[in-house]
C-alpha cells in the first residue's frame, strides 16, 4: 500500500514539474527512490526503473551516433508495449522530440 501512495504522489509531482527537465526529474526522484521497483510489466517481460533507464540510454546513444535525427521530431510507430516507453525516453535522452503514432489508426 505504501508503494501505491508513493506512486500517486510521484504522478502528482510530475505534472507540476513539467517546467523542469523531465529527464532530470526522472533521474533525481524516480531512479533514486524507485530504481529497483517495477516500472513496466509487458506480458511476461518486467522492467525496473533502472533497467528502463539503461535500455533507453542505450537506444539514445544509437540515435545520437546515427546523426540522422539531429533536432528533428522522431515518429514512433509501435504497438502499445514497453518498447514504446523505452523509445520515448531514448528519444528524449537524445535531445529530440517523439511523436507517437497509433498502429491501429486510421483503421
């Protein structure tokens, strides 16, 4: 029950923290307090917040090294999954903006 209360407070804090860098907030508040807690459950795959950070930073490095997306929005066309969250964080870490597209739209 304590985890639920902490998570609720965290969500409230995030909405009021949008004026600061969201990655700075994620690293300062989420990783330090919840790094070993479950962040995402996607079917039979579970990511902790630390694993989420590691996966997204690895992808961010690949995005930066490619040089293809410098200062450009990046479209994300994936079915709803943990990979969407990883991609969104990675794109943000790379200094770009993501645009999520719905694979079911238009139907």
